[in-house]
C-alpha cells in the first residue's frame, strides 16, 4: 500500500512539474525532498537499497542550502533508524558517517536502538 502511494506521489509530482512551466523549479525545490524521502525509506526493502539510500544520503550531504543542515540531519537520522530497525547496522553506521560530514558534533537525538559496533571501532554512532 505504501509503495503504491509513493508511486502516486511521484506521478503527481512529475505531472505538477510538467504543468508548472517556469515555476517547475519551485516544485522541484520544495516537493522533491519529500518524494525522495519516501522513496528512500521504501527502498529499505529492496536488495539494491543500500546504494539507493547512500546515494540519497550523499545528495543531502552535498546540499549547500542553509536549511539543508537541519533538514538533512533529520532525514538521515530517520533513514538510520529504519536501517537499525531492519537489522542493518552497517548501513546505519554509513548513514551516521554522512551525518558527521554535515555536522561532526551532532549527536543523533532519536537513536533508541543502539548500533552494534565492531570490536575495532571506538565510536558509538
């Protein structure tokens, strides 16, 4: 059901951009992150999800806009939490690494489920 809703959201987004003419860039700028977030979270169940999620995370990290700092951390934290709930601790650690690129001092705030840390690692997130 969620996948179908995401497909409808993507189709509506694409249609709105086509109809918007010169204003399409605004739709892209303000709506695209939400459509991409849903697609990224749903990708968790796909075999190729790690590449999809890490590519999405890299886009967030590279975003130069001021608001991207807080919004990016929030989105990446949600993805990391989903990865942990799915038992994919390595993916969660990779997402945390992207979060540190945005803000090295940011401690993830909603990490209720601890990530299993390899014996050679000292960091806890």
